[in-house]
C-alpha cells in the first residue's frame, strides 16, 4: 500500500490529536484521533477531500455519542478532590506572601495557607480545601 497525500495528511492529524489528548488532562480530542486513524486507512479509497471531511465529521460525532456514556460513568466514580488530597504531603515551592505559599499537588500548582511560618522546601500536610486554596498544617 503506497501512501498518498491524503493518507499522510490524516496520519499527521492523528498525531496532532493524540498529542493534544496527551497534553490536556481531559477527553478533548480522542474522538478526532479515532476518526483520523480510520480516514488514514480509507483515504486511498475515497480520493475526494470533501467526502473525507464529511466522513471525518460523521465518525467524530459517532465516537463522541458512543463514548460519552462510558466517560460519564468513569468520571462519576472519581472521588471528590477533597477526599483524594486530604492528608497528602506537599512541599513548599514558593512563598508568595506572609502565610501564603505555592505548592505542587497531583501535577498542579496550588496556593496554600498555613498558620505556621514555612520556608521553601518545608513539608506540609493538607488538612482541607477552602475555595481554590489548600489549608496546610506544618509537617513535623
């Protein structure tokens, strides 16, 4: 099987959509990646870019409709963020102002508050979440 321009184009789009999906921590472009993979395989048969685009849109929509209930069930099973991060140890990366710090938890940067004075590199334990800030207790 020889690669024509259409196949190369759809293959490159597949790589782009997979890259977006890996970079963004949510189901954003996986449906497009699946559709682009199929178009990579069948673009040698279709030979009309307009028809290929319509097939791509149709397949993307079909994959979205078919996988949405599965994704919804998986997301419902996740614990609330408070229960996942309660008791987690964090390291102070930056002091923003008095008793306000920047920490990294679960791959995300958070602002954190602690009643006790902490230095960069100190460890804290997450006691609770208030809004978008973590409430810490100094780890001894």
